[in-house]
């Protein structure tokens, strides 16, 4: 069998069989072994790396998108960099269309046909249509757990132009069948920089502890900044911090962290380092550690 002839540069990435035909590429060439078939009607050069990331998987599917279809739900959130539920959750590829357009029915793709409304998707991020982050957050509320929705909302308020009023307006406009989105908005806070902070904050609240300040600037007696504390109880000079490291892989960073913890303690604060294993089983050990520190500092639970 002869070597397959080279494909044009226009087909360097994932491409549809339809686009190939428009360039004069016949079906026999598209059946050759130098091309992968990730989805029906899509071809990718076998020499390209496998699509291991969600972003690459989305790019491989995008040639199959029909007019009016766009990536939505948790797929859109992940593409915007929003934290998705932790393992064992596996982010699926969701593709939606507003009526009267039709959703896809492709193996491996979760299709949605949504009630008619003015589209809000954008192709500014990757050159492919992606649902707005506000709408995608509400869509994720159909399946995600409360804590995951809070972490996602915290991220949107910190890392994007989204405001809490935008999320609230979307929920009021489109509804909340599970009631979980409104509950998540009550727990969402501005300024939270990581899903680990969101998780620890929620665990402490459920443990009956007072609500901490977020991103508190600790200053010395001269008013000079000493450290920015992820979570802080200024009244009792206690600051819990979630350290999700399994091993101290970066010796330099760990040394800087130790120096920072020492500076915090020299200001008369108790730094409570919460490790990943303290968060197991609902975070009871994390709550105990922070509670004990608060009690030592004079806090008393409400009677």
C-alpha cells in the first residue's frame, strides 16, 4: 500500500470529514491509519499527542459542533479555570443548544436541549463557543454538591468579573429546582482564593465555630504588613491555614512558609496548620484543632 499523501496545513488540527471533503480529500484518504477517529465525522493526525486534558478533548470534539451548539455546564466552568469537584468525580464534556436547535447525540458527550433564551456563549477564550460562566454555574447546580458549588462561586467572584448579584439574578431568572443554588449563594464569600480555603471555611462553620475574616492583613505594632492570612479570627488572634501538601517537595517554598509562620507567631497569633489528613471524615480533626486554639484564646461557644 502506498504511503498516504500529505494533508494540507488547513487540516493540521482536529477536522471534520465535511471540511476535508470541501478541500477535495476523499473518503479513502480519511480511512488511512495515520488518522485517529475520536468522534464520528472527526479526524485527528495520529502523530499528534493524545487528548489527555479536557481542553484537548474539547478541541477534538469542536469540529462536530453544529450551529447553535456550545460547551456548557461543568465543561464550560473547567475551561474558565473554575475548580470542579475533586476525585473521583470526572468532568464530562457537556454540549448544549437552545431550542429550537438540537443537542448532540454522540457517544461520550452529554447533550442538553435548553429552553429558549438569548444565547450568552462566547468564543473569545479558545475560539470555540463556551457558555457564560454565570449560566454554566447555574447549570452545574443540577448535579453538583453544595460545597463544590460554593467553591466554584467563590472562584468566580475572585478571579473573574462575575459579581454575586450576577449569580443571584441568574438563579432568580431561571429557577433552582433543588434549592441548592440559593443555599450556595448564602455561603459564598468574596476574596476566597482557592477551593481549599472554601472547603476549610465551610467545615469550620459546620463545626459551630465563628466565621473567619478572609485575606486578613496582619500588621505589626507600627502598622507594617507582616502576612496576609487566608482565614483569620482577629479577635482571638488565631489563623487556620489549609496546607494541602503531601510532601515538602519544594524545599525553598517550605522554608519561606516556615519563616512566615514564625513571623505570625511573633505577633502573638496562633497559627493552626491544617493538613490534608485533618480534613478526612468531614474535617472533624480540623475543627477540633481550630476550636482548641480559639478556646485557648478565650472564645466560648454560644450557649
